[in-house]
C-alpha cells in the first residue's frame, strides 16, 4: 500500500501534467490566431473550466493511458481511415422504472480541426465588422 507522501507526490505530478496539457492547447489555439487562456486555479476557483477559447469554456482531461477510452479511439481511428473528419456518437440512456432519457450527441474531432472551426467562425463574424 502506498503511503500518504507517495500519493501526494503522484497527485502533484498528475496536476503538473494536466496543467501542462492545458497550456499546450492554449498555445496551439493562440498559434492559430484565436483568443485563448488558461483559467487560473481551474477547478478550485470561482471560474469553472480549465481553458477558454474564443469565450467558450472547455474542461480538459489528460490521461496517461487510453483505459476507458479504447472503444472511442478505435471508432475515431476507423472513421479517419475512411476519410471522415470526425465522429458523432450518441448513447441512449434508460433507467429502470423511468421513461427513456437520452444523452446529448457528442462530436469527436482532432484538436486542429476543432480550432480551425472556431477560427472560421470568427472570420465569418468579422466579415460584418467592416
């Protein structure tokens, strides 16, 4: 069994990796000319979300393995090999004794494609500024 000191070290290391990942996404967005910032004390402060890109809050998750996401990555990679730009998924949720409830559709894109979409949206908005 791990002692408290080891757990604390692991927690600090995970926090450092997560923060590093958040900054990498922010810098990638800024490199594409988008307004992006990391939320200070994300999760612990009043402002929620880890990063903000073009006034949209995003929660970031960095994992060192694909445990729990293998099927999603498999579907996504298959879609890309077939020439698709992304994956749209939906799961129908049914709770016992309740009527059917549906979860929202999710879109899975490569980060550069998502940032390009946000950038294109800004270009269209700027067309009306002149």
